[in-house]
C-alpha cells in the first residue's frame, strides 16, 4: 500500500500472535501507540498482565517521519529480540505502533538464531492478525473574520476540502478547521492572500 507525504500505515487495534519452541512460549502484542506516553502506559500494562514472564522485549516506531523508534532486548542476547521485532515493523512499513513480545521460558535454550526466529515469527503472526490502515496527519486551523468575508473564506474551505470542526457566526465569525498536512501551506497562503485585515489565522500543532 503506497502512502502520500502526509499519510502513514498503522494498525487499527491491538492484536496478538503466538509462537512456541521447545516449551518456550512467545506471545506478541501489537498495540497502536501515537506517542511515548502511550508506549510507557502499555508497557506497564503488559508487564503487569504477564508479570511471571521471563522477558518483555519490544520495539516501537512513532510519527509521520518514522524517526522516533526504539528497540529493547530486555535481557535476551543483544540483537536477538528487539531487532527482529523491529524488522517486522519495517517490513510492513508501520508507524504509531508498539510491539511487545512476552517470553515464558520453557527450560531449554534456543540459541541466538532460534531466538531471532522465535521473536520474528511471533511478531509476524500478530501482524498477520492485524487490520492495517492508512492514517492521515492533520493540522488544526483557527480562522477569525468579519461576516463580510464569509463567502471568500467558505469558498477556500470548500476548494481545499477542509473539515469544519466548530463554527460560530454573527457579526464576527470563528471557524475551527482540520486540513491535511500536505495542504497546510496552500491554505495559509490562500487565506493570507485575501488581504483583509479583519482576518486572523492561527495554525496549531498537528492533531
């Protein structure tokens, strides 16, 4: 699935996968996570739910640019757990996702190749059970203007296919909009080019 400059792929809801090898059980939990607070809260939740597990290895990636990521082997040999988990995130080109693989040790060591295969396979099973969706990054606009500018403002809103979240209007009007990130600059320019001193525009953080 191809994505545009302001979209990325993620999962619709939490999903699970499992892999067993020589009495060890690997439970993979793929969880939507839009920020590091989501990551921390879900890690704490899974650690409590699986408090008797030997390892809680994980990887996550967040954001449109996909540069915010981390892997953790949680006591497994370096590169044997977090890296293969993250490899599946990369393979599916996902973001805003946390994947935790919980291991219950069965008493027999698997060796590094065996661990890599186990963590990768459990993660792959979870993602095979996932609904992958395309998410669009939006920007919030607040536009204040006199009623006489209504037609000009509404024409631009319609042309740029903006989503009106909130609107109040009498002699003075206020509209809260959501617009695709890729349309942000064009919308700002169109409204600014109206050259009306009664129009006030505020652009807020991505939502």
